[in-house]
C-alpha cells in the first residue's frame, strides 16, 4: 500500500511538472533586407493569448546558430516573442575565426548595412501577430552585443538593449538625446578582448549622451562567458575564452529583471 502511494505521489509530481513546463513554438523564418534573404528563427509560447513584447536576439560572430535559437527559446519561455536575427544574410555561418572575422567585419565596418539589416529584423518582429510592436528590445552576444548597442546609438526604436560580453567600441559615438533604449552591459572582469578602458569609455559616452546605462562586471569571467560552447572553441582554436556558469546564470537573471522593468 505504501509503495502504491509513493508511486501515485511521484506520478502526480511528474504530471504537474510536465504541465507547468512552457510549450515553446519555434520556427525557421525568412525576411529580406536590402534585397538579401535573411534566415532567422522565431520562438513564442502559444499558450499566451495576448500580445507580448518582442525581443531581437543578435548572434555571436559565428552567425545565427543553435546558441541564438536556444536563447530565443528561453526568452519565449519567459513570455516574450523572440527573433534570432540573421545579420550576415542567407544564414551564413563561419567555421573558423578567420571566416567569422571577415563576416563580422563587413557589418562592423559598414554602419548603414548594419542598420539596414537590424531594422529589417525589427520590422519583421513587429509584424508578428503575437507581438506588441510598441515594446521591442534587443539582446546580443559578443559581436551581437556590439550590433545592438550601435543601433541603439543610432536611435533605434527600442525600449531596452542588453549586451553580453559585447564589443563596446562605438561605430558612431552616441549623440545627446539620441539613445531611446535603456542599456544593460554585462561584461567579464577577465575579458581579454574588451579591456577595462572600453568599459569606462562607454560609461562616459552614455553619460554624455544622457542615456540610461547599467554596467555589471562579473569577476573572473572571460569573453564568451555565457556560452557553454566557449570551452570547445577555446580548445579547438586556442582562444582565451571560457564558459562561466555563475556569470551566465547571474547575468541572465539580471537581464530578466531589467527587461521586465523596461517593457512593463
């Protein structure tokens, strides 16, 4: 009798857990930017019947891959509609740092191209039936963090931007009153690609521009600290990067509170 009771309780726990788990719908999508086909990924929770904020997820320099899609799914679980953005066009993906540097450089060195592709993604996201087009934010990783920040500098119609271990150097310095978005910058304290002087520089830049900026530095965390694949990249390409589980968890939790406040 006792064994049967335990089985019933365990079954109830399993059913409750399964029912409470968010059922995210994800699908591959295409849209165009400047005549180029962009290959993205949209994720949302179909159980939410009202329109909800939309979040752009801008990929690392490798391209729009499984990691970007994973973050889009995680945002959908939080009740947002998320679009994993393609900044390279045609879903291009780099296989090594040389290829990644060339693809990323094309965007970083051409601010108009970056804006065209970012704006196209934003308009596509706004057009989704599940999205409240008045509440759009963007998050980005490494290269993607820089893209999101640079488009915020240009006055993109965003409520919030979160940059994780992003490139902080401006493609164009923010002008007074131009930045509409609230900004959250999450950096690793041991990031060899983004020195402390870049962190201090963006603080001054945004203060001069009158922008709302929060910077959090995670001690001991290196570049790419939120991506579990960082350790494999480090081994394969001899890159000074590493996954930091604590920094990953804490920065995501901070992002959750930040977005909730900015998009309320």
